[in-house]
């Protein structure tokens, strides 16, 4: 049976998500798309090559469509809480783009609503569903290289000013920095005990960069760096007692990693193929969005309201770090 998707928001990320469904393994069908105007929705449907899809000029109209099983929320950050809550109360399951909310209060409201209405809700941290990260998670659990000690992640990219809007809850921390936090928490599989950071704001009043250290207990920590004004070497390195796992550029959507065993001096590179062609996407390797879509399909078929791989508690833990770092840097959102 096909999982019937309604797309709320017709921007770049929604384009990529819809296109990725064509290379997914499970049975997905987009049945509706909604934008701020009917013309935008119709143009979107034509652009992504869909047929027999209903176009709506308002999000409320889509939520009233009984043919929609699950809503994909691809709106601006400050719109996530409103339309996620509305979608759930309209009887839809929800996959909401990250960040789920712009503060912990919003995240908890969405989770409480999903639990009350018994509907599936997941924050779309697609990285956690890539085969590379699934491999790494298994190797951490198996202790192939001993205990995980230190995670180092760097993510820098030159972000346009349009992606630095405090009024909409859109700053580099909530754009690229969140990847480093999410993957550190995913690797260690637990909440941090302590944290420390330094960073700076830009002329827009948004965070510009930060160096974040998260402590997970004795001799376990993550050292994370993000920067919206410089382009360092982007990578993730997981350091173990007896070696390391290194993920090169595009660590957030990777297709390979190198396992280094210090005892044997062996270097082993493991590769996975990206699903389908990488053409016609706005962002790098977006065909990998199909991995999270297939996971959502399975969880909904099982009658679950959350994912064990990207759980509600995971979202809260991530946003607790984000909000703490942001406020300590002096960045305040109107939604706070």
C-alpha cells in the first residue's frame, strides 16, 4: 500500500525530497502539494514532474484532504510549529524538516501533540539514515576499535544573508551547526553531561560561528565547530581507544568512510552508492533523502508514533544544546 504524501511548502528542500521518492525502495505517492499561492503549487508540481497531484493555494486546504496520510513540512523554520501542530490535529502523520522548532518549548509542544493524537512525528535529520552512519553506529556498539572517546566535527560553508534571519529563527546554528550536534549525540547515544563553547555574532545579530565542546562522561567528549563565513575542511572523525573512523567532506550525507586500526595499522575504506542519479537536485546528494522517507514508511506501517533512530527524546536533547548555545551567544528569537 502506498504512503500518500502531502507536501507543505514548495521550496528547494521540498523539490529535493519529492524527487528522492522516485528512487526510494518503499511505495510512496505524492497526492497533494500546497504553497502560499495556487500558482506556486501548480508550478512546483510541473517542475518536479508529478501527475495526478492536487495543488492547493493554502496549507489548510491540503490538511483537509482525506487522501493525505502524512505531511512533509518544508517551510521556513518559524512556520514549523504552527503547521506541524495543525497537521497532526488534522489527523496527519508528520515528517518536519529540521530544525523541528526554534526552541525547546516549540519542540515539546509538537511532541506532546503527536502523542496526544497518536500520530507519527519525526524531525528530518536525514544524516542518521545514511548507510554510512548506520554502519558506524553498529561499529560503535560492537566496540571494534574499543570505546568511543572523542568526536571531532567541522562544518563551514559561506551562507547567504537570506539564511541569517533572527526574526524567523534562522541562523547558522540552526542551519549547519545542528548537524554537528545531532551527529555527536547520535554517535554517543546519550545526552551530554556538560558543555562549553565560544563563538561570535554577525552584523545581523545572528550567530556567525561557534566552537562547541560536549562532555559525555569521563574521557568522552565531542568537539564541534561550525562557521558561516569560512570554508574549513569539512569532516567528521570518531576517535576510539584503538583507532578512528574518518568521514570526509559531506559527512552529513556521506557515501564512504575510512576505518583506521592503530593496532594493526590497517586502513580500510568502505563505500556505499548513492541511490539513483544526482541530477536535478538543489542540494548535494539529496537522493539520500529517500532513506529517511523509507524509514518513515516503515514506522507508520508498524503503527509507531516515533522513530527509534531519531526519537522525540533525541529532538529534545538536540534542541536543548542548540538553545543553550544560542542564548549564551546572545542570540534571542522573537519566539522565545
